[in-house]
C-alpha cells in the first residue's frame, strides 16, 4: 500500500499537472458536475489487437492517450494524473514525459512497466484518499482516467457507481472508457467525460472528450511521431475558419497624409506638449518639412534607415515625421543604452547619418559620419528657412510596402536584431487601435516608454493621426516624479507596463480616460483598482507584428465587462513542434499571426526571417488562395471561446521583464565574456513567491574555480546545497567589476541583479541543463541568502539621527523589508532596489516633506549618504498661511481699516485676505437685491435637545472654521476683503424670524435664530459668500459631532485663498473655449437690461438606467442632456449656458473637509455633431471640463474681460447646478439637513435655474424660472425633454446625437 510520501517521491521531478479552467469564476458552479459522451471511431477489438501487438495493456494505451490530451491543454511535456484500476478500484499515479526524441512505441513501453506492477506500491484506496481530505489530488493533479485493463474482471454496476462518486469527490475531471459486455471485436467503446461545471462549459468538455478519442485513434493508427498527431475536431476547425475568414485589406493611405490633414484643419491645435515646450499642428508640419528637405539633400529616401538619437523631447516627434516625409525609415535610439550597443545598431543599418538633439550630438558623432541636429536655436533657424517653400511632403516618396521603422530587440547571438515594419503593417493596425483606445482630437497621450521600444512609436503616430496631443515628459520626471508629470499634462491616455501601473494610484489622475497595459502579463486582480475609474486596455503584440490582440475591460469592479476587438489579423494556434498541425480550441500551442499587421522580417538576417516569417502552412492554403507570410510568434497561448488570446509562456528562452523583451541567450553571451573562467552559464528570470519582491534576472555561473567533479547522476539529483557554491571573498570582490562590464555592454534592464556561483550545473533526466530546478532553487533563496552574493558586505550600523531613521522606514516600505534588515550603511540597490522601487521611495519621501528625486537615489544609494544629501523642506501648500500674509502692505493699516468698517476693536481682528471672485460677484448681487444669495434654513429640533449644549457645539464649529466668523469689507487699495474676527456667531432668540435680516458689509454673514413658539426650531440665516452646497452638509455634520463631544480640527479658508493667488493664467483656455461663439443666449430676455426674477417653480423626476458609459461623471451626462434639450429648443447645434462647479478639485490639502465656498459659476459651451455618437460628445465635454479645473476660479467678471466672445459666453440666462449627493443621516443626527426650497431660491438669479440631483437611478430636477420670460408649458416641455435625453444618453452611448434630436422632435 502506498503512502503520500511514496507518491511525492514518485512524482518529485514533476510539477503539478492541473487541467486549466476555461471559465472565469463569475457565476460558475464549482461544485456540481456534468458529463458528455463520445464514441471511439474504432471498435474495441481494434484497440485490443493494437495493444496485444505492442505488448502493452489496453489501459496503457488509454493512459498515454490521456497524457497526450493533457500535454495539449496544459502545455506541459511532463504530465501526471490519477488512474483508477478496474481490477481493484484503487487509485495510483501515472506519470508520462513527452520529449521530441521519443516515439509513441517507446512511450507505451515506458508506461507499461508501472501499470503492470502487481505489488501495488503506488496504489491507494479511494476511500483512504477521501478520509485524508483529498489533499493528494490538489497537490499533484486534478484529473483521473478510469478504463478497463486487458483480461481484468469487469466491476459491478454498484461498484462502478461507488467508484464514480469517490472519484468526483477527489478530481475536477474524470475520463472513463467503458466497453459494453458484448463481443469485443464488434462492440462500441464509449468515452464519458465527467467535469466540474466551474471548469468548462458543455461544448468545451465535448471538445476535450473528442480530443481523447482522436488521441486513441492516432495511436492505434500506428503513428509514431507525436508532432504528427492531430487532436483537432471538425467542429473546432469550422469555428476557427469562421473566426478567421476575413483579413483586413492593405491600405494605400500614408501616415504623413493623415497627419497633414489635421495640420490643415486645426493648425493652431497643440500637436506636441513637452516639458521643453509645445508645437502646434502648423509648427509640426513646417518644422518636420524643414527636416525633410535637409534629409533629402543628404540622400535619404525609401529603404534608407535613419537612426534618431534624443533624450525625451518634443523635437523627437519632429525628427520622426521629418524622416517619414523624406521617404526614409527611422530607428529610435535610447541614449541611456551603452555606446557599444548603439554603434552595433548603426553599423547594422549602414547608417549614413544620425538625427540628433543638441545634447546628444557628441554621442551621435561616434555612431555615424554625419550628424543632423534637430532642435536648438541654430537648427531651428535652419529649418525655418524652408517655411513657405513648396511642401511636397504629400508627394508619394515611400510606397506602402516600404519600411517605416525598425526596432532592435535582444538577439540570442549577443547582437541586437532589427525588426522591420512597413507603412502598410502600421496602417493595418491603425483602425482598431484608434477605436479600442477611443483616440480622437481631444486625446492627450502620455509618452512614457523608452525610445528604444515600439510602443513610443504608437503613442506618437497614432495620436497625431487622430488629431490628438502627444505629451512628452522629461527623463527626470520619468524616473522621479511620474505621478506629477501625468497630472501636469492633463493626460487622458497612458500606456505603461503592469509593473509601472502597480505603483500608480488611479485617484491621482482625474483626467485619465484610458490606461493601456502591455509588455508583460497582468493579473486580473491588478485591473480592479483601475476599472472603476478608467477603461483598461490590455494590448498583446510584438515588434514583429504591430498588434495581435486588444482587449478592453471597463465598468465597476462588481460588473466588469471585457470586449475583444477585431484586430484585422487572424490568429491560429499550432503544435509548437509542427506548425502544420492546428491545436484544438482551448489547447496550448504556438501562436501564428496572419494578416497585413505582420512585419517584413529581420534586417539583413535571411535565416532568422525564414524561421520566423514562414510561408502559409498547407491547411491555411486550403482555406484561402494566395495566403501571405505568417508570423511564428514563439508564444505559447490558448484561444478562449470568446476568441481572446491568453498568453501562457514563451516557447524559447526569450522573456519579458518590466515590459521589455530579453533574449536570455544574449545576456548569457555577455556574462561569459565578462567571466572568462566560466565554463557554463545560465541566465533566468526568477519570480519570487513573495509578492513584495519583484521578478529579477539571475545569472548562474559554473567556473573552473568553483566546479566540483560530480557524476552525471549527482547532477541529475542535485539539491540546493549541492548546486550553489559559497560566495568567496574573491568572488565578491569581482562582482563589481563583472557588473561594470555588463553595464558597458547591455542596457540596465538586461543586467542580472544577482550572479550566483555554482558547484555543479544540474541536469534533467535527459541530460539537459535543468533550468526549472535553478529557477525553483533561486526563488526559494531568502533576502539574507541573496545578500551573501552581493558585491559589498557591511557591518550593521543603526541609524544615528532622525533623518536616517526616517529613511530607514522609507527603505523598508519601498523594499518590503523589516527595519532590522536595514542599516545606515546599506546600499539601496544591493538590498534589491531598482528604478521602480526608487520611484516609490522618492514618492514616500516627498510626502514626508523631503526634497528627494530618483536621481538623488542613484547618486547616493547608501542610506546615510542619501539622508545627508536630502533636505527637509517646508511644503507650504500643506500648511496654513500665517495671518496677514496674503495681502501686501502695512499690517497695522489693514487691521485698523478692518476694525473701523466692522465697528470692532483691533484686537479681535484675526486675519484679513482677499475675497474670491465668487464672493465678489455674490456680494455685488446682494447689494442690488438684499434677498439675493441669502438662505434661510429651518432646522427642526427634538423636544429633548439640550440648548446650552447645542449653543456650545455651534461655538466649537465656528471656532474651528473661521469662514463662519468672516465679514466682508471694501478697501480702496485692495478691493473686497474678508475679515476673520475673534467672536461668537450671533445667536438670537426671537419668535419673529422673518424680521431678521443680514447686513452684508462689515457685519456677520451668519445668524442663528432660536424660535421657541409654536415649536422649538433653529433657523440659520447664512449668506452664500460663506457656504456652498458642498460645505453646508459638512457644517451640520460637524455640529452633530461637536454636540456629541468630538474635537474639531482647525480649517481656515486662507489655504484656498493662497491657491487662488497662484493660479495659472486662464486667458488661453477661456478664449479658446469661447472663440467664434455667435449663438444667442437662452432664453432670450425682453430687452438687454432686463433683470430676471425667478418667481415660478417646476419639478420633474424621471427614472434613468445606470449609464453604459460609466467612465463619464453624472455631471457630464446632465450637461450633455441639457445641451441637447436647449439645442432642440433653439434649433442650433452650438449652445451655451452657465454651470456651477464644486471647486473641490483644486490641489489644496484637505479641501474636501473645509467649510468654505469653493463653487464657481462658469460658462459651458457645447457644440453638438448630429453624426457623432453620444460617447464621443461625452468624452469631449468631460475633457474640456477637466482641462478647465485650474481656470474655473477666475470668476465671470474676469472671463467677460477676455474679449467679445468671452463676454458673450458669460451672458447666459440658464444656470445648471448638479447638487451633491445627499449625506447619509447618522443615527445620532438630531436634525434634518435636507436642502430647503428657500436655499434653492437664494441661488436663483437667472431666467432659468436648474437644480439637478441624481440618486438611485432617479434624475430629479427643480426649475426656478422667470414666468414672464418662460411660460409654464415651455418649462414643462424642457424638463420632459431633459429627462428623455438623459434616458437615451444613459441607455445607448453609441446612439447618434442626431437620432436623439429627432426623437425629441417626434414628441412635439
């Protein structure tokens, strides 16, 4: 009888072999089972005859067949599974290893011996496994096969039923081969596949069962080579053919032409926004044309490759487009790469010249005989000479098949290999790329990737083709302050690797619409933090093939939706050893890509090109005539039932680290050169089980000095103690020199983080290097173990001061270490740090008010040195300004004037600072109309309220929030000022509430009136200059908290005032938004000087479904709905009205909890396009609003001074206000904080005032309007159309605007 230990020993060389799930877990039933049945093509007699001729049991044939199926669906050459013996119903493990050098007869013979053992050494009764909790099933495998053994006695039906139940308790998938008890040479063999419903669907299970049938048939047909086995069913072939029936056509368009069209249509729009300046589309066209002329004079034309060498700069885009216009093909170089590598690339393309920035000119001079400088005063002046010349950039210089660019990737020979892509392959990817990413002329695309990688080409060219803006950050910000850079550019689209995405917080990027993840695998749980905020695009491609798969995930985490976009190419999955054999759907195989997106091949490498870019296989030529070149990706994938491509692993030794492809052979080549004594060298990507430790490259080196004389058997059975050599002092002293040599030859991402000396190089059972064992052993090494192999070993020294202790905490958090593992002399990168963790470290330090950049970390990686060179700075934006510092001039004079106008002694004047534009406008209106913007809010109180306690609570709220103790005065020198006074807010007891009025200038703008009869109630009279709809619920919440004994934090308004004083110039934004506005305001006034008096009220509530376009805010939806309503009423497509914004997006610390009025009234202009879908207009509205956040506090008065168009935009007569969501009442709240109608009227000064709330799928609108301007019927019609528009916008974001307008017209 076997024990679990015997099983573990028997299977110790095998990794767990689990049949993969074909389903995501959403809604899957993981406990219940279902079955499918297929019949073997041949009678059972044929199977018995074959097994007899081969000298093996029938069970052996079935086991090998199931092993072949498992190999296909798991991608593992070493398979293992459970076998139920028909003779005694015991369970034994079966292991089968498939290698390319073994034929089927050898595999059958190798499997016969264990199956024919009579000792039962490996048998365990199913009942024992059940008693043991079934742990063995999950530890080794999840599938089981149950079939007859030749000559065995058949089990009874009762025994079979019991066994079936036991097997289903232990395994996810059970395959049973049954033979009816009739004459065997004529009987039908049935294959029943019983599976957990959480594993697959019925049609998928049927495909697996048919694959088993195919495997048995292929074996007994006498085929010997496994790569000749075909498991594909006719149903799968038909489905694949349907999926891949149509290919995208080659395009004759030219990228330069498409970009030039935007230069013609929108010359003043920003094409490139860089840290070093901007280019309009007009400038982009003129400057790139200048580069074109220079290059043509130097002989650049089709099929001539031009290296481009730039640091991150706006000029790199000019250089790219200039080379394209000249007809040449460009190669983007990263100046951070070693000069040797750059020279080898330039030599490979026989570069005549290099296009370079001024800063990289010296480096470029060493790469080619001629350097063309782009950028800088001299070069710009030279290019400007061509402005006004005939622009022949649209002349057909390069044909669609000509090279557009080349990208150099890692090569196994130690030399980079260049992949050439043509104009046509790029254009083939363009339509789906633009559609999936929703790129348009409002997009701002952040160019993060290194110039060495092709994603940066897509970021630039696809954006310009769409008419958008390419945002180019600096090299410093790329590594030190990525978050701030993304925010600074108002980024809407961001392409990064999942590794970079992990260190970013979606909440930091309000403008971001789409994030593109590519370059490496992204786990599903990593998407959850993004999908609630932005659309997540998972891009799967290769340098050799522009786009292979695009998948979009969006929606809230509770209902994520995934869309697979048709990319215009065809994806096929084939046997990794034989591309003439297609794999079944769901099986693992090598991905082949067909279509116009396939590149041209490798530059001057016919051999590698012919291996990777192959002629169409025979099965493809049968499908369609004239099949073109097919790209063999080298990726092992499976294609799911929804046609999505799921990456499994690389077929070769090529890996990806942080999104960058690495040919391990190239790294190994350079490690051997750096270590002459190395006899064997292996480089592997090691994934550490600890999620806080990122994957890393490790080099395993066997040298003459460390090698032991071990037998082949010892190397096959190696353990960690036998494999790894102790790091000698001599070895550690060489690491720095070795690493330096590698950094001279390789980019930093290709340099191994750790070099491990070996005693022996472990081997597999087939005497190949056991890379899997090396990965397993290395992954098990602790941080302490790895530190033994670092270049430095220092004695632990504790931090000696507060700053060092702070940096010890930063190191620990960034690296995932405990404090006792980090000493004052420790080296950040020796502890496992890299550029990404350095970015994390810098962000932590800056948050703690240290002036630290990533460059500082690289310059001073030792903790004590970094602490010594880092300054602790006061972050003024996080501290409240000192009193009287926001106004220049004599403090005494300011205080004296304030005290005089407020009729108070000078000693109670606490602070003075300017009024906000909002406050100035509100106060001006109140001076004209005493009731304007004054709210009277009744707060019913329970009978048992403690009035003294309530009065003390109010005093606490006023003390913590100076805005409630603020008065307004007018100064001839400074204009309208706010004066904070040290006093209690007036508390008046009176039964004549209506007789109490607020005096605006020099008096308190807040009154509390306690009425005792007829019932006790509290009335709040408050001017809108000291509150808004957001702060009012906060104020009542604070009053509740203070009433119940909580201490309130001090929140002055002065921090917000300081922000307003430092706002950027808003002129360009508002002039651009208002330019060319000619539409009349709505509704029209009887005469220009008429002042509306909103004396009428209408309400309307409509149920709206949850929006499909969830990436857009409710405010954006409502803005569009009213724009459609107003456009329909006016018969115009260019409409404008006023809207109220919260102002809480301002970058002021703790602004979300400040009781200050931050709202602002701004004009909103929306231009509708009847042929545009709703989603596109929503995107445009939200983008304009987001870009306007820094400029929204300027005030209507200032906006109207920016020109005639701006003044007209401020003449709106409809105001739209989206009310904040109601605050949920706490059980301790002792009053109702709902907004009253009186509060609405305080805000209503326009002809139409719309107050909207959207809660629980109900849109409620209260309209206060001037009945002398708008009739009751008209107002009701407007509200009904608003509700109807909102319903259609929510329900169908693809609906055309014109269709919604037509539907409103049909309601008339």
